[in-house]
């Protein structure tokens, strides 16, 4: 492993743990993504994690607070890490090709189909509370479908 990769691995550990510590399953390979997508029924909340402090620093806390406050809880919590787990991220994005790649971003899938997508543009620059409330509303809408 080169020095840059080693350095980046050390930096992203707390960013990964912020989600995994709250019950998110990291999908690290394309195979793990395919396995999740082929076997998950119900609602999946997918966070495409990122190093970006300005957007990802808002996305992770907003997702966690939305899960704490939302009445409708997804059955599956999964995450891939853009720029780190490149094959897993690319494979996950293949499941919602209709939206441009965006990281960080939040996808809500219902029975393996994209039900809603929150791109970086709806995260960066917004108050964390607004992102939280947006996601909580989305989870309620998807649960009601």
C-alpha cells in the first residue's frame, strides 16, 4: 500500500465508525453490494459516505438524527465509501444509474428500486436540521407507498 492510501485509511476510520457505530453495514466490495441488493426486501437507506467535510460533515449527523426522530425506520442501513471503496461505490451507483454520481449522497430504496435520492447539492450548505427533516419526510413517504 502506498503512503497516500495508508494516510487516507487512517483519516476515514472515524467517518466510517460514525455510521457503523449506529448500525450501518459497510459494503466494501461489489459482491457485497450485489448480495445486499439481491436479498434486501423492504426499505434500504444507503449512505454514500465521503471525506468531504463541508457536505459529509453534515450528511452523517443528519442521517443519524433522522433515524432517531423518524417514525418510519428502514429495514436496512448500508453504506459505501466514495473514493475509498471504489468498486463497491461504483456497483451501488449502478443500481440507480438515473441519477448522476454524487458524494456524499443518500438513497432510499424500496425492494431494491430507487425510491428517492438526496444528492450532495441538497446537503452542502444546508443546515443539518433541514437535511434531517428532509430525510425523515422521505422515509415516511416511502413507508406509506
